[in-house]
């Protein structure tokens, strides 16, 4: 089963830490939408055989589009592709950009999952991140979403924000838990290259928090959320049982996905390609009837294996025999000693070829992945 991602590249104002492609100039929305509809048409023959299980409208800030514009896009997708009746359809919204009426219009038009970019319930954190909204607006958006009937709600939070203490982070988690969202994404703040935040760090205007405190925040997140009944189903993602994001799981299980809009990525079987990261060239290419693809790559068997190991560990569902038969390779001899040693050091449980990380294991997830893939050669 496959997925569709739509990248809506407009934001009210750029946040200092963000490296997603989006622009503040909304005078180009009309041109963008025209190009997006052309792109959807061009994909008809490519996606004709696929059953679409999830649609994700992200960005940028998709909630800046009008309801008419959103509905037109959804209708176009419905008439062009085979969208499953019970497809998971998510839209990202930023607090302060939607009201109750807009939220119920989303619901009436088939959007059944809402992802709210709260990021923090602390005013100072929001200020450091240069978010456009206040804590009150975030709470208002969550309450409105619940009151109009959304019952699959994600809240995005960020930790390791400069100036944040462990108790501020703990308060954040507690406030969020009051709303009992079905899904929580909690990411640590990454200082991305070429962002204003990176410049501020380089010029000592901002000091990132140290890695020990960041690890402490991550440990607290895992402990608090699992104690509150959430399943820790991926490094940074937690859900009530049965509410894992199908869309993200499709990415992590190497299902096919098709991305529309500037900078969007696509993947089919072993091929990955991505669109130009510039609205003007995106529109120009589509205007002349061409797909706006910047580049593509074919993943080798080794690439696919390495990614599968990474995804499996990050989703905490590594099963040795499954990987062995998929890639026709013997893994137990090379990996047994690694897993046994890690088990005796308290990082994971290893039983019948199934590996289960515990919280301590999640803290060193990347180095586990590195160790595993470095031991295997698929030649
Ligand atoms: S609202 Fe989201 S996409 Fe837009 S600049 Fe901020 S973080 Fe980036």
C-alpha cells in the first residue's frame, strides 16, 4: 500500500531553526496550486496501479490554504488515483492559523487526522524558536480540534531548546498529557546547517544545551509517555495503541510514496527521487509539461539492507530471520555476539532472533545501527 505527500511551501514567517522548504511570500499561492494540479495529472500513469492508503498534507503551513483550495486538491487526488475508502488523511496545522469552523470543515471533507505544531507549552521556548503563536493559541487549537470531533490528533513537541531546563521539559510533557492526544512526536532540536539558528550558535548568540541534558530529556520523555500508556513505536514517536501514524510507518517500511510540491521526495520499489527546492523552477517545469524532478537515485541491495536495518532498529522491531530471508544473507553469526553483549550491558532484550531495545538502548540507537551494518557485506 502506498502514500501520497503534499508539500505546501508557504509559512506566515520562517522559524529560525527550520530547514524545510517554505517561503513567506504568499502572492505565489495561485501559481503553486496550478502547478500542483498539473503535477497530480502527470502522475496518473505512474501511480495507476497503486492503492493509496495515506495522504499527508504537510509543509510549510498547509493551514494557510483556504478550505476551497484544500478540497479541490483532495477531489483531484480522489478522481485521479485509487484512494482507499478508509485512507488516513492528515493535515498539519499551526496554532493561530485555524479556528473551529475551519477544523470542522477539514473533518467534513474527509481529513481524519490532525497534526498540530505546538512545539512547546512554554512561552519562552516558543520565543526562542521564533514561533508565530502563543501557548494560549496552541491550547485553543487543541481544544477546538477535540470539540469538533477529531479523534486522531498528533501533537508535535520539541525538546533541547536553548535555555530549556529539565523541569520546563517535564512541565511540557505534563501539560500535553492533560489533552491525551492519540499521537505524540517529540523531537530534539537539531541545529540544521544554513539556518539562522546555526548562525546564532556560531556567533555565540545562543548556546545549545549539552548532550547529557538532552539525553536526560529523552529518557524522561520515554519514561513518562510509556507510563502514561503510549506505545514508543519509533525513536521520536509515541501513540495510543492502534494510533501509529500509518503514513510514517509506510515511509519506514519501504512502501511506495509519492511527493508533490517543491522539495517533496518520492520512492518506488528501489528508486528515490526528489523535486526541485524552489517554487519558481517548480512552476516553470510544470508549465512546460515536465515533472519538476531535481534528481534521483537507485538504491543498491546494500543500501536497501542498511536502510532496512536502520528502520527496524528505530521502530524497535528487528527480527533477524525476516531480514535474512528478504536479503538472502546470514546475519546470526555476525550479530549474535553484538546482541548478547548489549543484552548483558542492559541495552536490549534478545530472544529467538528478535531484538527489543529498552530506554537505555534507544539512547544509543544510532551507534547500534552503525555497528550492525558495518559487520555485514552483501557482496
Ligand atoms: S512553521 Fe513549520 S515549516 Fe514553517 S518555518 Fe516554522 S517550522 Fe518551518
